[in-house]
């Protein structure tokens, strides 16, 4: 029998909270380009479960891997690290 591993945690920014008990979180990472040897910013979005609908647009949140909660949701919000300053100063490309 295999030992249970640790669950992955990621930090990202909430880009959509229009769903009920679900937020869309964009996670950015830097990777080195294989040919040009420069760092390129890559992003990926995850659907995360937000039980109490507390996350707002632009919040920095910590998400943890979990069992499949729906067709697209495999992550849960465990903490809001930083609240969004205001709606006009947020940056979403």
C-alpha cells in the first residue's frame, strides 16, 4: 500500500467570482524559454471551491488540491492572503 502524499498548494489571483460557491483563480509562473534563455510568464486558471462566497475579484488566494468536486473543480480555497485594493486598480490581462 502506498503512503499518501502531500496535497499541492498554489497561490493565485481571483479572476472571476460570478459562479455560486466557485471562483476562477489565475496562477502565474515564470519559466525559462528553452531557445532564448529568457524568463517568460505563463499562467493557468483553476476552478476552486469557495464555500462561503467570500472571495472577491482581485483577491490573492491560496488553493489546495482536493478530490473532484464537479466536472472542472479539483481545488479548494483555503485562505485569502490579500484582499483586492479596489476595482479600478486591479490588473487582469
